[in-house]
C-alpha cells in the first residue's frame, strides 16, 4: 500500500486520471479531509474538494505499484 498527494484541479485532469486508474486491478481510494471515494469513479472524485491536493491510496505492492506510480506520475505533487 502506498499513499501520495495528487493534484486533480480541473476536469481534464480528472478524466485523464480516471482513464488511467480504471485499468488498474486493485483498489484506488482518494481522500480529502474526512471523505474517501473510489479513485476509479469520476462522480465520486467530483464530490471531493479538488481546489487542493488530495491523498491517493494505492492498495498493492511490488511491480504493480511501481507501474501505477509511473502511470500517474504527472498528478503527483510533493508535500
């Protein structure tokens, strides 16, 4: 399991993010404040406050995790 902060500040970023996470074979969650939604659900993502970075939780290990991080690198922000 890995947690990173990501920026999904506009509609195009959200669509691109969901396209990438929808192909993953493991759970992907996004958390903003006290709300957690499925990171593969465009409607769920739009229910979050996207004006600031949100926490992404990738529920996998090993090569699948490394590949997922590479695929979403453009959304990751430094703390």
